């Protein structure tokens, strides 16, 4: 069996941070240190930040894995050329 204890787990870390922040806000509202309105605003800001980061993260990661149609190139930067009928066996 493989030892996965040193394996990076970015999704688990992110979920833990976001969950911790949301739990903290709920705790502050419950204890009366901040109002319901302030808690809702803070929770909304956290959720908006997570959604924004997720959208840009998907775009950045996906962009590296997609071949552009206008100027396709391989990973070495060489132009990709279409096959001619003579190249097809």
C-alpha cells in the first residue's frame, strides 16, 4: 500500500480554511460579538471570494490544457500542421 501522508491535498486545505472561516463567523454571531447583518455580509464576502477564485482557477488550469484553434502549437512551441491526404496511410 502507498503512503499518502506527504501527498499535497489542496482541496482539503481550502475546504478546511473556508469551513473554519464560516464557522468562526457563525460563532461570532452566536456569541453576540457581531450582528446577524454583519455575519451575513461577512459570509457573503467569503462565498464571493471563493467563487471568484474558483472561476479564475478553472480558467488558468484549463487554459494550459487546451489547444488554441487560431495558432495551434505543441508543447515545444512547434506549429501543428494539418495532415495532407498523402500523409494518411
